[in-house]
C-alpha cells in the first residue's frame, strides 16, 4: 500500500509541476508594449496614397501588424520593398524590444481608391490591428506631397 501511495504522490506532484509550467509563457510571460511615432501621409496626387510610421515594441514579446483599416479607403494594404521591388504582404513582424519602420523607399502602407483626397494640414484616421496586441488608433497628419523626414 505504501508503494501505491508513493507512486500516487509522485504522479500528483508531476501533474502539478506540469500544470504550473503550462501557465508560464516561454518568453517569460511578457507582452508586446507598442507605441507609434512619426506617422504621416504625403498629400495624395492621385486616388491612392502612402502611409508611413514607426511602431516601437518595448515589450519582451514579438508581435505582428496584421492589417490596417481607415475610413479613407476600404482597401489599405501593406507593402514591403526589397531590391527596389514592391510586393504586398499579409503582415509585418514587430520584434521584441525592437521596431517596425514604415518609410519612403521601404516598407509602407498603401491606401487605394481613396474616398476623398485629404489636403496638407488635415489628418487621416487609421486603426492598426495586431496578432497579439489590442488595436491602436492613429491620426496620420497629411504633409506636403514631397515630405520625407529622413532628408531632414
């Protein structure tokens, strides 16, 4: 009877330790901690526009930007630029303790078939959607068509 009790106690201890291990996340239990900065949209000259911003992740868990919505367009897409070629992607990685930069000549947002053409000085509302984090609402200031903060 003692052997059975010892085996049962060991099984309960093992099950408890597995349950506790299952509660902790491999990344240390942290969450993404996202902040958006440097957002802008150059004033569109056609019925499409680009959007640029930086998302900093001060958390110890990576996240992904999975989509962007806006009242300005029903078709907002994400594009990466590699070797001077642009292609649409379904998400952008935001590394833990890192950043995602969407900038002119690089990765960016595209607003297709604009419902109106915003003018310099106005703001365009967008909502960023993520794999893990709650959505973030951002107002993109509309800048001059040739605005490029990297040149300043």
